[in-house]
C-alpha cells in the first residue's frame, strides 16, 4: 500500500470517529429531553452514567490526530482537516455534556408536576437536533453552504431561548426551584446550538483555510 493511500485511510478513520462522537452527543441530548418530558429519573441516571463514552472517544480522537501529525507531518488541507477534527471533537463533547446537564436538571425537578408546557424547549430541542444532523452531513461533504444554514438556525434557537426565559420568569413565584432548572435546560439547549455553530465554523476553516465567525 502506497503512503498516500494509507494516509487517506487514516484520515477516513479520523472522520469516522468524529461522526461517531456526534451521534453520541445527539443521542445524549435526545434521550435527556425524553427523560425530562416523561420525568423518567431512571433514564436520566442512565444518561449520566453513559457520559464516559463521549469523554473517552474525544480523548481517543485527540490522541489519534496528534499521532497523525507526528507520523505523517501533513501540510495544507490535510493539516487543516486534522486541526479541525480536534476542535470539532471538543465542541461535540461539550454537547454531550449538555445532555448530561439536562438529565441532572430532570433529576432535580423530580416527579412533581411541571409548572409550564415544554413547548418552547421542545422547539429548541428539535431545531438543535436538526443542526447536529446537518453538521454531520456538512462535515462529511465539506459543505460550507450547509454550514451557513446551521448558523441561521442558531438564530431561531436564540429567539426561542429568549421567549422561554421570559415565560419562565413570569412563573418564578410559583416554584423557584423548577423555574431555575427549566431555565438551565433552555440554556443548555442554547449552548448546544452555539457549539454546533462552532462546528460549522470549523468546517468553513477546513474548506476555505481561514476562520469565519458565523455568529455575527
């Protein structure tokens, strides 16, 4: 096997690990919100226990990327791909952490009746999940048009976040503990969307070779 062909396979393996980590993060967010909606404390605990998978995979990605740099001494687009992979892995691992945080808020709320509909939070979750799905596709295809779409969707999440907090603050006299936890859930979803936008920025860097702030 020629050296270039071997390197291409190693880059493909790096990409595969990134995609696997993204799926873990998406699953964490999705399952944690299901736990919140159903007030399923057992599921919330399971999500927290599963978090080590994402942590270990991010570490594995970083070690693999550093090994590729040391062994292959890549330049230009290949080096950008490896650097972008390290940055993307960090952002994705943070998304998985936010899923765990939602699970922790679910446990703190417990099984007392929810004081408000989760409609705004549900919309935030659905848009965020679509952003994550698009980020996988954009990464696989090196698609900066799709990356820009992710940034546009982030604006929708920000708007819903503002509406959620405003609505929850009006209920602060009823159950401050639950208002606090639901506000945190809104914040975790908003931050997940921000980190997905960071992934989109890394894809832009990978393709164009320069940084671009998609949050502007």
